[in-house]
C-alpha cells in the first residue's frame, strides 16, 4: 500500500506499471466507450476494497484522458484520407498559380505570392513527415510499450488537425492577382563610344541637343548613310540628356528596332518600362490607349534606332497633343524611315568625318611602330581618304592592317579599294568597293559561306549553330566530316567574317547578322556567280506568285506573314525552303511536297501547323528538318520514317505526345533535339503510358547519332520514371559527342558516366580521359527549383560549351567530379554540406570559365587556401556568389600566387555574415589583374571591401572599370589606401550605403571615373578631403530617386 501511495504523490510511475495501466484502460475504453459516462469510478473503487483506493483518482484521470484522445485513434484512417484530399487540392492550386505566373510574361510574382509558395514548400515537408509516421505505424500493427502508444496518439491528433491547416493555407491567396508590374527601369547609360577627337560627331550631338531643348520641336530625325555614325551620335545624345535637369521629369526610353512592322515592338518596350499590365491577347489599340494615358500623366523622350519603315506613332499610343513627349529616331533614308503622327520634325544630318578625324580614328587602331614606315604611312593616308570618312569602313580597314608590316599588302589593299563599281550610285561606291575587297580577300573555299547569307532577310539575326547546319545541309563543306568537326570549321569561318567586318554579332547571344548594305551588295555578287539558279527571297508581305516557285532552287519566306501555301507547287528543282516564323501558317496542303524530291532543307519552326501531310515521304533527299517551337503540332505521320536521308531533326518545343514510333528507321540521323517539357505534360497524355514515350530498344538503335538534346521541365515527375530507360539506351550510342540531358538523381548520372560507350571512348588525340571526346554537354543533376530570388547568369555568354549544374546534393560523388573535370561552366546550387569549392579538388576546377555558387548553407568560404595545393581557377572569368548564409571568406587563408589570373567579373549577393570582401590575410587584391566588374549587394554585415592594413600597391586592380554597391548598411570604406590610382575605373553605383562617406578620398586619383550613380542625400553626406577634390567630382554624379 505504501508503494502504491507513493506512486500517486508525484513520484515517477515505473514504465512497466504505466504500460499495464494504459493498455488496460485503453481496452476498457474501446469495449465500453459508449457506457463510460454511466460508470461510477468511485463505486468501482469501493467494490474493489480499500487496497486499491489510492489509485482511484489516477484511474479517473487516465480514463478521461484516453476517452478524449480515443477519437484521434479511432478516426485515424478517415482523417488521413481527408488529409490526402486537401493535399491534392493544395497542390492543384499551386500548379494553377505557377501557370499564371508563367503566362504573365514581363510581370513579377507579388511578395504575398512568393511567401505563399514558400509556405507551401514547408507544408509539403510537414505532410511528407506525417505520411512517413503513418506508414511506420501501419508497418507495426502491434502496440507495445509506452512509446508506441504515445506516438499513435500524437499522430492521430496531428493528422486530425492538418486538413484544416491545409485548407487555411490554400485559401490564403486568390488566383488572378499573383503578379505585378516590375518597377520602372532606372535610366541606364548607353556608355557610348567616346567622340572627344571627332568634332564632326560632337557638332551633330550638340545640334540634336539644342533641338531637343526647343519646346516647339517634337521629333528629330538623325539621318545618315549606313556606317556614318548615327547610332554613336544617338548614344552620346542619350547619355548627355539623362544627366541634365532639363529632362529630369521625363521618362527616357531606347528601342533598337529589329523588324519593319515595329509598332508592336515599340509598344512592348514602352509597356515594360512604364510598368503597364498587358493582357496576352490584347490588341494594338488597347495597348496604345494604355500607353497614351500613362504618357499624359508624365511625358517621355523616346530614342528609336535603326528605323527602316514608316512608323505611325498614333498606333503606338503617342499623339501630337501630348504636351511633354519627344522622339529622336535614326534612319538611313527619308524614304525608308519615316515617322507619322507628330507635326514638327527637324533633321540632323550626320556627315562623314573630316580627313584629319578619319586619320586619327585609323591611327588609333594600327600599331604605332608600323606607321613609322614612310611608305606605309603615305599609303595609310590614301586608304583613309578612300574610306570616305565612314567610321565603319575606317575601323574595318584598320583592323585588317593593324599588324601588317609589308608595304606591298598595304598597296594591294589600296588598289582593291579604289576599283570602280558600276552597280551602285556614286554615293555608295565606297561600300561596294569595300565589300568587294573583303570578298576577294576570303579564301575561295570560304566565299560560298558568305554568299549563302543572301537567302536571309536583310538584317535578320541568325543563330550560330543554325547557319552552320544550313551550310552543312547545302554541302558547302567539302568533306563529309563528323558534326563536331563541321561546327568547329563553321566557328572559324564566322570568326573570319566578324574580323573582316561584313558580319557582326546580333543583339541575342550567339546570333549573327550581316550589315544590311553589305548584304544587298552581296546579293549582287551572288547573282553574278550563281548562273541560272534562282534564289527567291521575299521580305515581309511581299507578294509571291505561284509561278515563282517553279523557277527557284532556294525559297526564303521567313517572317513573311503568309497564311496559305500553294496546293501543288511545281518546283522540282528546289533545294531549300525556309518558312519559319510565319505564325499565321496553320496548314500544309496535302500535295504540297509532292514535287520536291530534291529538297534538302525544310524549316517550319515557329509556325502554327497542327500536322504534316503524308506526302512528306516524297522528301527522300531531305537532310535537315526543323519543327521546333511548332507548339500546336501534336502528331507526325507514319511516313516520317521514310526520310532515310534525314540527319538533323529538331522537335524541341512541339506539342507532340510521346516519341516517334518510326525513329528506328531514321538510320542516318546525326542530330536529334526533342522536348519533354510539353510532351509529357500534354493535355493529351491523361491516359498515356510511360512506355509509349520512349519505345524500348528503338532509341538506342540510332547508331549514327552524334548529338542528342532532351529539354525537360524539372517539375515533371513523370520524367523521373523514364530517365533510367533513356540513359540505358543513350549508353549504347557510340558516336555521341554532344548531350543535353537532365538527371533527377546522381544514380542516373553514375549509370551514364560508368556505362556510356561514347563518354568512355578515346578522343582523336588518344586521350582516354572519360568525357574528353565530348565537344559539348549541358548536364543538370538534381531538381532545380528556380525562385524569384535566384540569380542566374547566361552561360551562353561564355565561349565554352560544356556546362554542369549540380543541385541539392549532400555528398560529392565521383560521377560529378568526372563531369566537372570536363566542364567549362559550373553551377553549384543548394549543396547541403560543402564547406567550400576546394573540396571538389583543384584539378577538377582548372578548366572552369564561369562558376556560380548559390544557396549552399554550410559553405563558409569559396576557396580554402589550406586545402588548395596549387594555383586555383586558372581560367575562371566570372564568379557568382549568391545567397550563402554562412560565408565569411572569399578566400580563406593565404592565396596561391597567380590564382584567379583571368577573373573579370565578381558578383556577390545576399551573404549576411560576410564582413570583409578582400581580406588582408589572403592578399587577393594583389592577384586580380583582369577584374573589370565588381558587384556587391545585400550583405548587411559587410564593413570593408579591401581590409584595412592590407598590403595594396597603388596600381592594384588595374583593369577594374565598374563598381556597384547596393544595400550595404554597415559599409565604411572601399579602401583606406589613398595612394590607389584606380587606373581604369569609369563608373560606380552606390545605393543604400549610408555609412560609406570616404569615397572622395578613396577615389580622388581615379582620373577616368566619369559617373557615380547615387542619391542626392548620400552625395550630400560625403566627407571631402579638400575643396579641390569636391570640385573635381561635381560633374560626375548621376542622381537616382
């Protein structure tokens, strides 16, 4: 009795007794729960006698407790089903929300939406934990012991409450209001070409600026021949007006036009920069009304470059009665470039450079030692005179001869440039002579590649890989080589064209275009060399007669606007047919291809066709077929398997369900590009079988395949079920040299690198290193959930074509290291344990040109000097460090001499523990000879860029041109070394760095510093070392709100 009494007086109940009591009580409750309320526990105790009386109160308490909790246990199954139902509803709403965000191009998710999505991610983890606990209970039906029973009770309670929590989370946000317009863009300088030595251009800028400041003048035309400097004048004018008070109340926009019918293009840019919400299917008229209303409230200054057609600004939304709107536009001819809708238009004509100015421009680019040769110097003066003061010609000739020491070559160049042309009017003769000069200097084997440009519309930008594939399809390469060899040769040819100046880089990465006047002259040259073969190229909306089809070998109707095709064109000689980017084209006639047996290249990408006719089988000589981005194309005819000559097949971005069942018949296929981003998730795939997507034993039968690209949506779970099947088939391909593939798990990658016959084959130089025979790859491992806070870089900016992305890893597998050793760009995202990059081993990082490290929660340094045994990152040009919560060092410990010798860009954001960027111990400041751009943002503890006391030479960071510092509330100084001269520094941006007050003292020797973007309040708080320095800086500030 004494023992029992002590139990009820607060001492710990022995587990064995407690277990017995609880099980007995639970059994009692289960059998008599309906009568529990009628039982008098006191009577029971009295009947049992005084021996058990001390347990009376405890038994009553445990009975009530278990009765209250019994509902959780008894209804566990029903509550779990309800949890799964609510989970499904929540996930459906998440999918709908993400689709809404994707549809609203140009708009950003609201902060409320981002928070909600973050909460969903956390809720998914909680639900998954409950499911695991529920499964554990189901696997262990026998409840023994206090712990198991207690777990059951807690699980029942948690599951009972969870459905309501899920419902509350689901209803927190309303679809249709998840995005918002981005904030209006700040004024961005064009960083125009300096014209200090060219008074002709300076006068043109001043003339245009004076006209702009006249309130009566609404529009200014910048007129001049191609290559005379119109864009240079426009850019200098733009950079001047954005820093003057005269236009501080106007929004300033710049649009470089790329198409003739450019009203929509201008509307899109204005809407984007004005922050207007544009509905997906809105008309030009409705967009114009929105733009007009916004411009009535606050005016704008609009720069339009490369105007080649008539533009009615009223269709854009700009009207003459807008009180504070001005337009500046550049065109080559009054006939080809006109603005309608504004009453008073003034003109600034850009004239050619004077002889002395042209000579200065030429001399700046030619080796000064070469110009000391009297004969070369005299010839140079004549060459410059022949260029007619046209900067584009001057620059091209100078680049051609910059290192040429033979006077005979200079004389020959002059003779070629002076050769007369009878094909163009006198005004343009110098351009014709120049093009002929360039053309004649090309190798005979390279000339056909340049002349091939005639098939594209004037000014059309062409992707590098595409034009090389076109060249190959047309048999311009003399030898039948592997694709990787063809691409390398194509790169060399394009580089040569760039050097000569007849081709320039486009506005999009890896795109090229020909200077428009050169392209027109080139067509004349091509016509002379072509003989009887006709090339039919129609610009937008030009009428095409059906009879014209019968006479042409090549037909180009790119972005033509056509909606129909002839039913049965008689064009038996046609070799090339380009119909891409005709969004109104929905149907291919049933007999359209019947007479095109010789056709080698067919491009339908970006059209809205829904099917291909069976007569596609007539194209027995077809070598390249492009159907990419035909989003409404959902099936292919079985006759596709009869295209026995097909070598390049692009199906990426189509709506086709599943894979081709005739794929094994395309035995000559060398390049295949497909997409499961839409295929697998297509609305047609409700009842689809995964085995239908990739037929077994057929994919691996493409023995000639050299390049394979499969674009996959990382959110697509069905891909996870088929990837191993695909990898097994890919491993059998023996000629593969390019692979673009997503591996959801490391195990799939391991299967590839260990079993791929291509990956493990010997390259042409006899190197047996795994992966060395691959020319390019884009391998992504682990699911990449990109959020609004993620910071990305364009890997295409780098010349390298070997990219590895490793996401959410916990270890560093050998398969990752093997791919990393071959990679040139590397993204490490969300690694759970890596303390630094040095754990990936220096040898594996040697070839990297671009590296991004993001959301690695245990990383405290990027490179650890104690682990790094040799020079690190010998080739690295760009380093991105994003959202590393524990980062305290860029380089921990002493730095190996000559590490990071090529680093040009360093971008660091959201590192909350970082206090010093370049530490004294590492000495890293002395070892960055090529750093050009430094950007630091959202590091709340950062106090110094270069640590005080560092051994820094005056000429440290010799090539640093741009510094951007944003939201660094504790930053005290960039550098305390007043002797630093910052020899290349040109621009700075300082934003939300209230404690940084010593900038003038730090930068007083930066003679090239021309712009500091900041707020007025920050500028007013600066500490000036002297009045002289203050006066020196006065004209360098550009104020932002």
